[in-house]
C-alpha cells in the first residue's frame, strides 16, 4: 500500500481513507462468498448513499423478511469499513451492503449476475460541494484548507474513493458484467416516487401504491433528518462533528464554484466521460 497523505492510502488503483478501510480488507473481499439474495448499493461518496439505503430498507421492511438492526448503517453496512467487517459473512439473508469501491475490488462472485447492485451517481459539481463539507466534519478525512484546495484534490483524485470520473467510467464501462440498476441523485430529487418504483421493480418487490407512498414519505429529506435510524446522528461525535443531512438539493454548487471552476469541470467531463453519453441535471 502506498501512502498518499496523512489520511489517504492507495492500493490496487483505489484511493481510500485509512481510517475506513485497509489493503487487508480489500484483499479479503476477493474471497467473500456471494449469495443470490445479496444486494449491494454502490456509490462514489456523497452521491446519495444514505438516502438510497433508507429507500431500500423501507422497501424491504414493507416487502417482508428484513432482519432487524438498530440503525441503517448496521442494516446495510459498508462492505469495506474496518469496524463492521467481522459480522458480515454470517448474517442471515437477505444481506444488504453499501460500498464505495470500484468494480475490480468487489467480490468476484458478483459477476455471476444473480446478486444485485444498485449504483447511484450524482452530478460532480454538487458532489464536490457535498464532499467538501463532509471533509470538514469527518475526523478521518483531511480537513480542507479552502474550497479551492479541496477542488484541486478532488479533480486529481486525491480524496477517498479516488477520482469521481474514474469511478463513473469504471462502473459504466463494466455494467454488462453485473446485474445492476443505475440511478441518479438528481432523478431521485425530481421524482422520488418513480425512483422508488424503479427500485421495487429491480428488487422484485411488488408494493401497493399505499406502501410506495409510505417509502416516499420515510425517505424525504425532512423526514429522514428526523429519523434517528437514518440520519447518522448515531455516529460518535469523535468521528463526525456535524450533520450528514446537510442540504439535500440540486444546484448548491452555484454557491461555491466560480464560473472558471465550473467550466473546468465541464471540460473535464467532456474529456473524461464525453463518450458515455451521460446526462447530468445541474439545477
Ligand atoms: S456518504 O458519506 O458517501 O455515505 O454520503 P451520501 O449519503 O452518499 O451523500 C450525502 C448527501 O446526500 C444527501 N441526502 C439527501 N438528499 C436528498 N434527500 C434525502 N432524503 C437525502 N438524504 C441524504 C445529504 O444531504 C448529502 O448531500 P448534501 O448536498 O451535502 O446535503
């Protein structure tokens, strides 16, 4: 493993905060046994992970058969985090996991295509702003000196989970190898009900209209912020010195990026991902 900075390590083409994961965990997941009923939520950080967790968990609770854990992080733990690793493999099915990894680090058996993956993407400008704020409150991440400094690190891939551009390209270019549903944070903001229904269909959960409405209600920003199982206020203060549920909207980037910075991101998007025909919603 190569050390990039005080907080960041790099191993197998992946940059990660050393307080969260390790080369040993990365290696150990190569022999992680997949069950057909497993579901993985994969995201680049700050793309709507805990939101999608709440949606999936609410759907599974109403659809029946979900095991009870004290909060969403324990119900749908990150596959790669150091502190919850031991309990995973023996969990009763259905197992729900979250993960920020690139595809090559995922358990290889996922390519059998029976277990499911939901990948959520967020527009990079709002992602940068959300990540910047998170880096200021999370003790395992480098505290940014300024927004400009953070932007530079982000665009160079010197943040946890590496380059956003690489992450998006990696998962999109390997999509045929997996049983995967792609969603975008912006689509979820604009039409949460449709997103919930898409997830239901993908998971094979036939919820009534009334139950779909219940999932939508539980997953609004306002209600999640008040939900102690979902708002991540349960994390110890030593780890998190602020709120996870910050703004939850599209377009906050306009309050942070200068015109020149925004145009730089546009150019990089074109250069790095232009061939993927992805559509981004900016406001
Ligand atoms: S992490 O640390 O990677 O798990 O963070 P992640 O959950 O991916 O991203 C956090 C951002 O998601 C926003 N969020 C929501 N937006 C809209 N609706 C709901 N219900 C919701 N829940 C979480 C959260 O506020 C973070 O975005 P920002 O822009 O910082 O507010």
